[in-house]
């Protein structure tokens, strides 16, 4: 076989990758002399241009297969000395291709350098969007996927005869990364896209730091901690940073571990038995254990969630203590800070759920006056990362309406959630929820803030704000 190895390069390549790829080339030359290998390295000004140039080079030399690698991977992430069969993954790829002529692309698992260091594999949601696969969906075998990460794609050259040129298009024009683009086109051309998830390769974070299956949760936790301390140029709001630091410190005490160790605990969060609890999700969430809390703590240290938290803290600016509630509060990193500022808060969630019990423990530890049920009228009600988890969402929103004062507000990030693939997200019909809110007399100030105002009842639905 003729196999072109294509590497788009950008500025400086880490010494770990250079060393690893040199060992790869030596292995291929010595161990696989029955195949011809060609190397195509393209300096990357724009990702799609570099990839198109590499495809053209592969076709010009009559390649049967094109193996895309990025300039920041390490195949032998364990750093063994001497000959290493890890570099023989190309043989595995060829075996898969020979066994299934309809297979157009196959790759291996590697992990994001951010985004909780999740696997760079995607599935397609019912809404047509692409969503990162969860760890429990990775089976450790050859499995079909919607998108294989572009850092390791082994492609049958004949698929390019079935795809219209240009094979890769501008990311800004399509709003899709080049890996999503090519996988989508290959599938539309009638080929399968698969990943051999028994093969895992490393991803270089920085010099001397490589993400591997063994350390990725520790790195994710450390990365989150660095971000909250203002490293990497992110200027965090001092209030949010202080609230997160206190939240993290309390969680460490409650769980009896350091923040850096929470990734290992969160990794054990289990959704495998979710379906048997449908109709009784309160019992499901009450049985998730300390893994639920660890998972929430890590989630709320993601940069995008921190920025969201800053916004929600800025919403409640009244100098006089207001009355609020948080429905589906979990560990309540946003609203507990409001309670610490002197606002009266009622926290509502599932008794027995680890994150909710943590909030109860915090309230006692910090001497915060609060309640644990909806009671009376509120100036505002929060529903953050909760509405999508509620089966009887209509009934709950009816309660929200009944417990809000006139001109009171529902604060929710529900309409920013597009993760249809998560089985816990049982309520994802955004339009139905919008219509119900309007029908109740709650109108959008923006996508996060819905205000109860009878005088707006005669107005048209402000779609732009929604």
C-alpha cells in the first residue's frame, strides 16, 4: 500500500512530538517494508488550506490511504525505550479498512487540552448538532462515530473521488471545524466513520506535559484551578473568583480530598442505570453519591461557566436584601453567594442528593439564613442547569409563576443548553418551554431573564430577545 502521512504544522512543534514522530518513521521504515510511506508536511496558515494541500499531495503520488496527524500528538505517551509496538497502529487501521470496504475513515482516541479533557470524538444529536461523546460511550473497540478528531484520521483515498472539491472549507464560512466537515462529507458519500477506541494517543499541552488516559482528569482540574486564579490572561471578576475559591474550599472539606483529586471521583459518575428510573428521577439523583458533587465542582470551574457565573452575579444588584429561590440548586455556587451577601434564599432540590446535602452543610457551616422549600413570593427565582433535568417541567414552571412577585424574574441558562445527547436532559424542547413561559405571562428580557409582567400580555412575543 501507498500511505501518505500528512501533518499540518503551526509555528513551533514541541520536542516531545518531534522525538515521537521520528521514532514512528523509524518504526514504519524498519517494521513495515511492504508498504510505501510518503511524508507531507504543510506549514499551517489556515487549517483548511493546509489539509487540502496535503490531500492533493497524497493523490499526486497515488496513495491508497492518507493518515492525518496533528503537530501536537505523542503516540508513545508512556515514553518507553527501544522498539515499541504502539507505532504499529497503522497496521490496525489497515486491517480495519481491509475488513470493511465501506469504511472511509478510522482514527484513535485522544483528549482535549481544555473542555474537561474530554475525548475528541462526537456523535450526532437528534437536532443535527454534534456533541462530544461521554466516557461511558467509549467502548474500547472499533465503533462508529459521527466525528473523529482531526488529529488522527486514517482516510481511504478513494473517498476524495466521491467528495466535491474543495474537500475542506473555511471554518469561518461553514461554522464547522475541518474534522467535523470531512467526517460529515464522508458519511454523506456513503462511507462509515469509525474510531478504534482501544487505541489512545497523547496530546501535548505544553513542553513536558502530555495528556494521557492516566493523567487527563488531574490536568483538567489543575487547568480549572489556574484559570480561576487569573492565569492565561483571563481577568476574573473578583467577586466570582472569591465565591469560587470559597465554594472549592468547602467542597474539599466536605469530600475530604483536594480539588486536584476530584477528577478521579467525578470520573466514576454513573448514568448507566438512568432509564430504569424514568418516572422517578428524584430517586435516581438521590443515589448518585459524592461523584455528583465532584462533577458539579469541576463543571463550575470551566472558563465558559465562570463567565456565565459572573453575569448571574451581576444581575442581582439591589442594595436592599431581596428574596430569592433556586430550584434544582444542586451545590448552588451562584445563589449561595447571594445568600452570603444577605439575600434570603430558599434552596430546592432532591433530598439525599449529594450536591444538595452539601448545600445544606454549607448553610449550617457558614451561618446562612435560608429555607428549603418554595414559600411565599420571590423577587427572583433561579433555575440554572436544572430545567432540562425535570420531567414535569410545565408543573414546575407553573409554580415558578405562582411564586414570583409582579415584575419578578426567572433567571435560567436553559436556552443555552443544546446537549441533546445527554440522557439526563429529558426536557429539551426549547420552543415548547418558551411558549409555556409566554403563556404564563413571563416575557424575555434576554435569553437568561424572563420577567413576570401583566402589562406585557397584549404584546407580541419578542422573538429577538428569546
